[in-house]
């Protein structure tokens, strides 16, 4: 019966779960509007010496016909992030020395940056993202042309080391499985999500939801912002062909920390949800290959069919990251890694360690 449940789950996921596996939509470069609105670009940064120069340079090189203001919010960096960003007269730097209790560091930096700017449209982007010159124009065209409140993109992630080649495409794939982009973009679905590396939002929308203050303690801030905006507005989430992350995850340990930092937060710190999630992941990822290899008769047939659907669903993501289709055979092992990191996140929470990022610890 478990094998049959596994096959039914994959039939649903592949054919009825918002076509989550498709590696689209994706914005193309767009022509400039006749009267392009002013845009404030806000970059929160804490100890980003490795990437900040390239990120800021790409934002200063935007080919946008309207007025653009670029603000770097340096969140008490200790590695000279602000100095490495350069001294271009078009760049302003706002330095923060601390954050109030109850705020995540990134959201406090965004709150201060938004308060220090005035344009009707705000681009929130991370300090490890590099943008093609046409990127801002395409984002604004989508926001204004489709009358949206928020536009976000999953940028292309770095995929150079062995750990990245094995695990990063799967990170994007699992994110799409959690938040099918088609459902995020549908007004008839309550599913909401965004990718924090690139979020374009109207200032009036931020005012409507109560500002960044409304989500000030959210550790998964991009999804929290999207949910708040979609409760009374329209949002878009897609893949980006005009922006990429240059943050490196050279080892498996680095990716483990990235996942475990917020995995248990995603489950609302619930032991019951954790057990249910692990059980469901075992049925989805481990039962099919086990039945395909060790089963017999109809059980083996179900296992093979479920394994084929799983592999086919991963191919578009592998193609996007220019990885061989053979990585699809490793999906059960990759899923096992993510399951272990999720359990590790729960153990860290129960031990009182909580999430930790850039030398800041966050308790529940």
C-alpha cells in the first residue's frame, strides 16, 4: 500500500501540482516605458566583502530610463563592506550600529533603507546578486504592465563546486515544489512566495501591509513579505535570466548550514509537522527506488513508474543549470541530505542554538 501511495503522490505532483517542475516563467529584456517611474534600490549588507563590489557595480550599470537612487545599508559590517562598495557619487551608504530586539538583521536594514528613500517603487536586492544592465527595466515593465504589487525572481545560483553542482539545482527544485510558481502567480490560489535576492515592490503596497514592521521577526522574510502582499494584492514569481547570485558554497557543510538555518522555521517549530514531513519525504523519495530495486510484480512496477516521474520532473531544473541528466538518478540521496539537514535544524532549535547568520543568533 505504501508503494501505491508513493505512485499516487507522484502522479499528483507531476500532473496536478501547478506544473512545479517547469523552469519558467522567465522575464525577457523589455523596452523602456515612455514615462518610467523613479526607483529606489536598497541593498542590505552585513560582512559582504567578497561580493559587494560586483553587486554594486552591476546596479550602477543599469540601463534604466528613469531616475534611480542606490542605497547600501551597511548592517554593522566588520570586514569593510561599505568601503569596498566604492565611492561612486550615485551610491549612498547608510550605516547601522545595532538593531532593536525582535527584528531580524536584514529586515531592520530594509526598514531603515525604505525610511530613508522616497521613490514610488523599491527594489530590494541582496549584496551577492549581480544584475544585467536590462534587469531593472524588465522588472519595472512587469510590475507596471501587469499591474502587480510585487515582482520577484529566483536568480540563477552559483553552481561551481561539487557540493553546489550536486545540491544547488535541487534547492531550486524543492523550492518550486513547496511554492509552485504557477500557483504563486494565480489570483485564485493562496500560495505566496518570493525570492529575497530580487524583490520589486510598490511603496504604497508596503504602506498597505504596515511596512516591513509587519514581518519584522520573520527569518524566511521573502515568503513572509509575499504572503502579506498577496493577502490584498497581486504578485509574480519567476526565474531570472538577467541576474545571478555569486555567493559561493564551496563545501557540503556550507550548504548544510544554509539549509539548517531556517528549515525548522519553515515547519513552525512543530515536532508533529517535522515527523509528518519526514514521513512524507520518505514515501516520496525513498520508497520508489527501494521498490524499483527490491520489489517484485506490481510493487516493482509502481516503484519504477514513480521513479521515472521523479526523474522527469527534475530534468528542466538540471537543464537550466547545465547539469547532466544523470544527476536525476541521485535525487533520493540528495533528498536524504536535505532531510538530514532539516532534522539538524530541529535539533539545533531544541538545544537552544536557534538560527545563526553572520555572527547573529536568532531564537524563536
